[in-house]
C-alpha cells in the first residue's frame, strides 16, 4: 500500500518534487513520486529548390535546426536496495529486507542506499545540413541519381554559461584525469562530413514481356554524434549523489536521508563526458538488386545489402579512476558494425482478386555496440582497453527470416440474386512469419558504482555444456548455470557478448471478412481475425542474470517479453507477435 510522503521523504520534499525508490532483488521495485517534466523547444528552417532542365532533375536544399531541450527533473531522490526478501539459510543475513523482523533484533540494513539532489538544466543543440542532387535520365531505360550532402553537428552545450556541462582531460590515463574549465566543448566540431550518394537503375524489356531491372546504389551517411550525451543534465554538475556505506540502517536516518549539496567542485560522484577526439558516426551503405518481371502483375527481386558503420558511439564506464571521480560515463567513437544481407522478395499486385507478398532474408550483423545509449553499461572495461572485447553478434541479429501475406477475394458462386446475397463479398487474408532466434547476452550479476547499476558478463567454466536440452525445460532448452561463474566485483567476465541464442518465432494469422452490399455512401464490413491460429507456442527471452533463481529459463511468452505497454514501454502483448491464439470479431460501418 502507498505510504504517506512523510514516511518516505526528508523535510522539504514530497511526491511532487521527489522520487522514492525501494528495490528488493527477485521481488520488484516500489516507485513513488515525480520523475521529470521534459520539454523540447525546436526551431527548424528548411528550404528546397527543384529545377528541371532537359533530362536532369536538380534538387538543392538547406536544413538548420535549433533545439533547446529543458528537463525539470526531481529535486530529490532516495534509492534503497535489498539483496532479497528473506534471509538465506546460511549467514550473513545483512542486506535482506526481513533481516530485522524478529523481535528484539536490530534495525533492518539495506545492501545499497543513496540519496540524490538535482537542479533543472537547459541544453542547446545546433545542426546544419546542405545537399545537392541530380536525377539524370540518360535514356528511357537508364537513370542515374547522384549528389552530395554536408553535415555540421557541433556538440551540445548549455543554453547559457550556467547550464554548460563539464568535461575532462586525461582520459587516456584515467589516474590523471581532471576537470577542465566549464564551457569547454565536449568534443571538437568536425567540418569534413561530406557524404556522396549515387544510384543507378537500368531496365531491360518491359513489364508485360518478362523484362527486368538492374539497380545499384552507394551512399555515406552521418549521424548526429550526441547519443547518450543528452543525459548530461542528470548528473554532475547538475546533480549530486551521496552513497551511504553498506550496510545502511533502514529506514535511513535523517542525516543519511538528507540530500547532498549540489556543487561544481570535486570529488565527482557521477558525470557524463565525451572523448574530445570523437568524430561523427558514419555508415557506408550499398546494395545491388535484380528485379524480374513475371507478367504485368508480378515481380521477383534478388537483393544484396551491405552496411559498414565506423566511428560509432560506444559507452564506457570508469569506476573510481582516481580520488576525484567515483564514476565517469564516457561516450567515444570507438565502435564499429558490419551488416550483410541477401533478400529475396516476390510481389503480386492486386489482380483477379489475388494479392500476395513473400520475402526471405538471410543476414548477419556484427558490432561492438548495438546502441549508443545506457544499455552499454554491460561494458565495464577500462576506457583505454580494447573495444573489440565487446565485438559479437548484434543484439538484433536475426539470421533467417520469412514473411508472407496473401489476400484473396473469393469468387461468388452462381449468378442469381439470392446466392450472391449470401455468398458474395467474402475475402480471406493470411500472414505467416517465421524467424530464427536472436542472441542473449549473459550478465554475471550486478554491482553499483555511485548509485549506478552495472552488469558485467560472467566467466565461463571450460568443459561444461552451456546449454541443456530436454522436454522438461520451457521451449526445450535452458542455459546451464554450472557453465558460468560470476566475475569479481567490478570486472568484466571472459564470456563473450551475445554468444548464446534464445528462441525463434513462428506464427500464422488468418482473417475472414465480408463486405455487405449497402447504400451508395454506406458500407458494412464484418471481419473475424485469428492471431496465431494454430496456437504455436513462442517463448520469450531466457532469464540472462546468473544470480537469478530462474537463470537460463524462459518464463513468459514472446508477446509478453517484448513489452507490456504503458509506462513500462513496448506495445500491449495483445498487439505483439508470439502470444497465445486469440480471436477478434469486428463489425464496421463506413460512411
């Protein structure tokens, strides 16, 4: 039951300007209060000019963006974590929620406790782009498109000097790392971000005589370069953190619960910085395709797609690098990615009541970091370490995927009015999806650095099977807990990233509908839809935390594991693939 604010917050704070968080590992988390109010103010100037001259279609454009996000975050936050609910059979019992429940026992002690104080901040971002492009129709069968784009994306800064973030020097030797004067850019602006693009299409024959089209393209694309740096306003110098030494008596004393003083002087509890030598992330993309006409209504295409990402953003964590810093989150352009795919696609436009589309994709995506945001807390290596220790299959790597959809308008049997009234206007739809399993990244446990949760990978025990198979396990397999050992606190394990795989997915959906004859401006439509009509079981991601009692097992359906909607993110499971069979009936009146 929700507790009154007076039992949770120190004087001067309440749910209107603070957040109280209590977490019990394996049980859940209680959150009470206001987290943040965010505003985005944006000015955007865009102008485009198109000129057609002979066989050339010229386009020129300019795009300037001024963004000033403002975050009114909570003024106070208290975080308390327990290792579990009841004490384990063997001591020590410290850090468990019920450790002090016995009569006459000392007060309960928390495994982790911290208080935080924050002040609002307003940031400023500029982006400027120019482009020029020409589509040249060299002949009725040959078309070429080529152009250049130029991007200038300076690092974000404060809207005024009081809102400027701090940064550091000495990242190459964290033991000597120090703050630099406020207002120093997070990294140097680069001006050579010129991105060429070119594409060619050549047609042989025509659509009605088994003709075909050859297409090829290449382009370079630059990203904004900010990534998770947008979170600088949540940490030093806009906030302060106070870690209460563990074990902390709970409830917290007035002194422990009191907010820390926000200051611009070291020592620094937590801050976000960028490598001053960072570059704008860029991607080289290319493709080649053969599209074959199969009559006037059908096409079959074979496409190769490649993409190389270079200087991609990667988050690295420095934990107690020197006495002036407890935790530093570093964004650097030290990640890469490689993607290759073969795509086969068949399409039939609506003809004679039949419309269809089917595709198969084989792909492989490898990278050092699949996101430039805080999910890379899994990487706890030193900033000066080798980024390739995180190189592996991408989080979203799906090796094989098949998707097909068919819509067919059923012919009306007979020709009399009664038969048409009963059996006319029916159509069926079906959709089939099948894909192989995505990777699962194992974590060996959790430890806290300046109130921030970090999840290093475990060490692997050689000679022990990593996966066990059998009908007694959900989905027929489970990760073997005996094959892994948690790494020492604060160290990255030797088990590589994204080695193991979860579960694939297969689902067939079916729909039957009828369009009832009606007045000229009215249409009545009945539709019955069957999702996962064969009730094929699809399992969610296995539990990846080695410390959990259900490690390695799938505990929910795929639909539930993809999100729960609302504040927890994702769509409602009813609208995701991978749930149990469900039926939906609809009667729609269109006018």
